[in-house]
C-alpha cells in the first residue's frame, strides 16, 4: 500500500508540474504576441545549414509564407552554432538561389548532439527520439510560437509544442522514422544496412527487434497524430504515415521542390547526330573517346551511403559489359560514372571498398568515381549521360532521379518507393523511364535502353522532361500554402 500511495503522489506531482509549465508557457506566448502585435510561426530544423533537399523545403516554405502573410513573424530553431544567422541565409542563397523577402529570427539550440545517431550506438531510434524531446523542450522554453512546424521529421517534438506550449502544429515528413517495410525486413531476417548480420542470423534477436520496432512504431504514431496538418513528400511516405499516424483527413502529399531550371534550358540532344558519331567511332581502332561524348556514360548521383546500394550498380554494370562483349560498341564504348559526396571518413572508406569491388570484377578501367564535384561539372555529366542510374530500395522520393529526367537522361531507377509511385510514371500516356530491382533486371534494362532507336529515346526524354514540372518550386509553394492556409487564417483572427 505505501508504494501505491507514493506512486499516486508522484503522479499527481508530475501532473501539477506539467500544468504549471503549460500555464507559464502559454502566458509567455500571449504576452509575446501582445508585444509583437501579430502571430509567430516557428520551424524546427536543427540542421538548417546542411544544404540538402530538406533544407530546400525549409527555405521555400519560409519564402512562400513570408510573401503570403506580411503580418506574421518567423523563427527557425537550429543547432548550427558555428555560424551566424547571416551566414546561414547566405548559404541558402548560394546553395539554392533563395533569398527571403523579410528577416527571420534564428534560435540557436545548444544540445543538438542529443539527436545525432552517433550518440546512440544501440537503440538508436529510441535514443534520437527521446533526445529530440529534450531538444524540443529547449526550443519551446526559448521561444513559444503560435504555429509550430516540424520540417525535419522529429515527430516526438509535436506533442510538446501542442500540449505544453498550446501551439498549433504542422509537420512535413520526408521519411517515416520507422516503417512497415523496416518491420518486414526484420521479420524476414533479411540483412540490410539497418539490420546487422548478427541480428538477422539470430531468431531470438530478430524477434526482440521486431517487438522493439512495434513498440516504437506505436509511440511514433501517437506522437505524429498530434499534428493539426501533416504534409508528406511522396505516395510511399503517405502510405506509411497513414498506417502509423492514422489521421487521413489531415494528411496531404506536397512534393518537395526540385531546382530543375538549370537543366530545362538545355536542348535535348538530336539522337540522329549521335548515331553519326557512333558510325565514326566504329571505324576508330585507337580507343580514343573513352571519356568523350561518343562513349555511352551511365551516371549515378547520390551520397556514398550504404542505403544507396552502389555495389548493385557496379555488379549490374559488370553484367551489362558481359552481355555487350568487346568491340567499339561493346565494353570500350561504355563507362559507369559514380558521382556523390562523402560526409565523413566512413563514407570515404566505403568509396575505397567500392573501388576494390571494381578491381575484383575486372572493370576498374570502365568505372569513374567523382567525389564532391561542383554543380557545373555535375550538370555536364548529366547532360552527356545516356542513362541515369538509381538503385536505392524504397527511396522516399528521389530528387536525383528528377534532376536526371530534367537533364534529358533516360532514367533507370529502383522499382520501389518514390521513383516507382511518383516520378518514373507515365506522363500523358507516354513512358518516362525504366524500373528494375535486381542485377539481371538492371543489366537487361540498360541493354534495352542502349539498343533503342534514336527517335524512341528522344520521345522518352521529352516525356520525362515535361513531367518534372510537377516538382518545381512554384508548385511546391502553391501546395504548401494550400495545406497550411487554415492554420494561418486561424492565427490571424
């Protein structure tokens, strides 16, 4: 009995503390609004200076809201303490050519390490999620907004702002923290980058991991469902969020903005002229042009992370070379170009492993690695490529696939996730690319593309380029404003 009484007293004490904290925070929000004379919108984006696709979503969202709502002030919670607000805005201008029409206030958080995977070698998902709650609490106590927008996928921060801060809440989900596909991988004991071999080989450990994932998925769904508006970046993400968060009436697809303008002004190559070049190449015996336009280049763009599955690209390319054989239009006429960035030493070691795989397969002379190259060189490689290669399983969207299509490269993407459901889909009844999911499938598809007539290739390129208008900055901003309009209108009343 004493234990029961003690538990009741402690529970009551915690509830009183939370209630007092809620009253204090909401009082701060009301006094701040009275002083500022208008509502405030805050984005939770601890890595806003990273320069990736998620950051493009952040800056395009801010620009759209600033232009639409002149009486609203804006705040960004960030953990980028090594730079100033001015440097962050300059980085957005350089990376994305985005300049905000009005000032934005940055709240610099001191404990971003709490959400970094390296801090949790075991139970990483749970550790990062609990860490995000502490980081979100730091953000809320520093500034209490009227509308809170989680733009990086930290769902466990939403109930803190919603129920303690009394804020309206919205979220933009790039990728579900846990998914039904992850559960399937563990249940079926398939070794993948997020399912270690020693776990997949052990039935007990696999069963325990399934229980862990199921419990975490339940908590993740409860946290995410606290959002008033849920925006997701693809059909694949939508399906998983609906299964986990269970709020279909508040969930909408808003495709991420892809900056394809730099590619759209490039004329699509006249394949008839290219065929003349091939006739010229066939008569050459000195092997020249291994790196010029007469050589069919197959280009892959993506960071050298394990989930990108570069080994699949290399092995499929080896099978393609075996199918094509030797000769001026065979092995010597093909090259694989792997373009990507290395975030750390682990990624650099992965590149060395991939280079070792090329040597082992005897194709080192036909594979080029290009690391951290400038945009102009990336643009040149895409424009000159015949095939744009993508092999990530269940890529939530696939900005690199969109860029390849805009550049006039025939895309061969993984038959899953965003590429399958949203990007490489028929446009007005016309084919926009190819899909595959195995070494043999990729090799066969590449051989099919290379054997196509010039007119057939050009038709696919035109359809693909026309289809990418769905992913422009303007389309994103219109959809984002439509999704958040009801919340902003409530704030201005």
